[in-house]
């Protein structure tokens, strides 16, 4: 009968990109019936994906349509061997904008928090609170190639509506 095997990647605090490891499944001859001694090993390649090694701090990302702002900071958790440029993009700039659009972390400023400001955008639509997805991604063209496969991260910013429904009598 089949048995499940779980493999887990281990954080190694190194900016070394994705790492591959061969996992070999073998019959242990001294623990198995002789009929299985001739079974060949099977090798699987396991890839541990480099994660975005940053930390963000800030309050809830909540703004309102009176163009209020809130901030959060980003900082890397380990020193990069070369520049790392992150983009911050709002999926709905009609509700929430972000500034700046990019942050650059170098080997000398990697552990200094950099501030991102989110701003609520006013509209005349009675639409209630709206969520905007903020995507943080490595800018591949401006960063070391080791960071190309790093997965994007999303945050949610909420913009509270200030419009009241119109009543007619």
C-alpha cells in the first residue's frame, strides 16, 4: 500500500535563489525480502523556492475617500548580495494609490525600513468599503537574477466610502 512522504523546505537565511535537491527512494536490502533487492532506486528532484525575505510593519491598511493616508514600512530580513528593487502596485487605483511605486534595497540600506504611503481616492459612487489588492514584486530587470523566481506578495488595502445614498421624496 502507498505511504505519504512530506518534504519541507528549511529557511537558511541566505539569498541563494531556488535550490534543487535530489531525493532518492531505495529498497533497504537488509530490511526487505530478497525479492525486492533488485528494485532500482528512484530519484526525484525537489526544488525549494526562494521566498521574498522582507518584513512589513504598519497598522491595518485602511483609508477613506476623504483622501486619508496610512503608511507601512518594508525592510529586508537579510542582506542582499546586490541591489533588490521591489515594485508596489495597486490593482485598483480608483480606490487606493501607493507611493512610491518602487523601493530599492542595497547592501548598505537593506535593514533600514522604507515607507510606503497608501492614499484613499474619493469618488462619487455609493459603493461601500472597497478592497484594493496591493502587489509587492521583485523588479526582475533591476534586480539580481537569483530573485527572478521569488513569488509576489499581496496585501489588502480598504477604502471606506464617504458617499451617502441620495433620497428623493
